[in-house]
C-alpha cells in the first residue's frame, strides 16, 4: 500500500520531515518538484500520447496565438477562386 500525506511547511514539521527521511521505506518528495514548468506548443498538443496536466492544458488553452490568422470568409473566397480557375 502507498500512502500520501500532506504536511504543511511549518517550523514544527521540519523535525517530522527529518525523521521521516531517516526511515528505510519512506520516500519524501515535495509537491514543487512534481510540477512541470513546460509550455507545450500547438504541434506537441496535436500529437497522440501527450500527457499534459490540467494546469498545462489550461495554460495552452489561454495563451494567445502566435500567428495573425485569416478570417474564414477570406479563406473561403480564396479557395473558391482557386477551384473556379482549376475546374473552369
């Protein structure tokens, strides 16, 4: 069985953490070490198998786009003119 404990950072908890680190079968890790600071690109998020955390996903969804983009109506007109030239 594996147990996860949440210990708040206080002066009293320092002695408890030191004692836990001396025990043989206890592994002490801090939450800060598990938080990834990587920012995924659009291409990486499109690949299968990307295991992004909720915070990384939220960061990716809220960041502004790099490119200016084009309005859908302009793209539609451009495609229609290309298709008309090709199949006329």
